[in-house]
């Protein structure tokens, strides 16, 4: 281990020293030159959720302050659950030596137990980026054992946009799961409608383990033809994907639903829950 690397590692606190990985490298002449990087995570064991912090110890020759950090975090099953990064404040502790400590990721109490890996770490100075392939990790030990979400998609009776008086397609996404739902992906296609929705979504808890989200899609005036809801799935706070729900086809004629056809549903929604969903629709 060279002198710069030994200095970087020596600067770590004793609580972090056992978790440091370091490597030396140089970038092409004329760009940012990094001679060593130490990486540490704290805490090394997460119990029932919490924040993971990342500490960087960098030896570098640069004309500008280090101010960028990028990384990738993967769960025990290999799923990438966090990545990217960006502007991060580094502190220069001595000439050519930099350090920073930053919150890396919040681990949900529902998250999978096991080894979580941090890879693809990059540091940068302005537009100049340097990277290395060392790995570090932390352990998660959660008491909760989440279930995989089960999704059902249904269509409410025809409704009208009160502002524009145009017909609307009202779609109800119902999920049975013991952890909160955080993501919805779905497609709605038909005459003059092409919706490709995939983003963070708020689901309302209807009962202890049933969540729902209502989506309204404006249709053309006097809509006529088949509208299809496809490729629908959700993601939970436990980072568990649901089933991909079979296509639901809705036939419209002159702005009115005349037929709705869907494949077999994996969920039978109790009457009390369906009444609560209809109440939500009425209140909108």
C-alpha cells in the first residue's frame, strides 16, 4: 500500500477502519488526478430500518475543489435500489486530501435482510469525474417479513370531467400488501389516448393490508372505440414488485362505457373496501 493510501486509511475513525476499501489510480494527463480513495459506511449493521452514511477519504491533485459524488446501491437479491448522486460538499483537510460524510440511503423497516452492496463510486471536480471499482457493503437485519404485493385493476362506471364535460376513464388500482406501496407503472392506450405512466405514486390505505389509487384519464369528446389498460404493476416500500396484471379492455361508444373485459383477478376485493373506494371517487 503506498504512502498516500496509508494516510487516507489512517484518517478513518476506529469505528470505520474495518470497513474501508481503497485503491490507487490516475486519470489521463491534464484532468483530475486521484491517487487514493478510502470508503467507509456507518453503521455496518441496520436493524429495523434507518439511514446509512457514506464517508469518503480522497487523495487528489485538482485545480478545483472536489464537489461531486456518484454511487450505486444494490439489495441482497441484486436489485439496484439507489444510484446517481451529484453535488456533494467535500472538505479539504490538508493539501491534496479531501473528505466528506453524506447520508447515502434510507433503509425501510420492510427492506430485505442480508448484505447490501455499494459499488460504482465516483468522485468529481467540476466537470471532471474519476471512478474506481472497489466495493463496500453493510448488513440489514429487519424483523418484518414482507409479502409480495398483489395487484388488481378495475374500471369504474363512466364519469365526466366536471371542468371540460369530456368523458373520463376512471381506473382503480387495488393492492393487497403489508408494506406501503410507493410506485405504479401502467399504460392506457386507445383512440387519441396514449398514456405511459411510471413514477412514484401515493396509495391510500383502505384497510390494514389493502391500498388503492384512483387514476382519471380524460378521453376525447364522444369517445368511441376500445381503450386498453396494460403492463400494470406496483412496487412496495419493501422493494417487492407485484404481479403484472392482465390487460383490461374498455369499450366506449359516444362517451359511454358499453363493455369492460378483464382477465381473472388475483384479488377479490371485499364489499366494504369497494364501498370505501367508491366513496373516495365521490369525494373527488
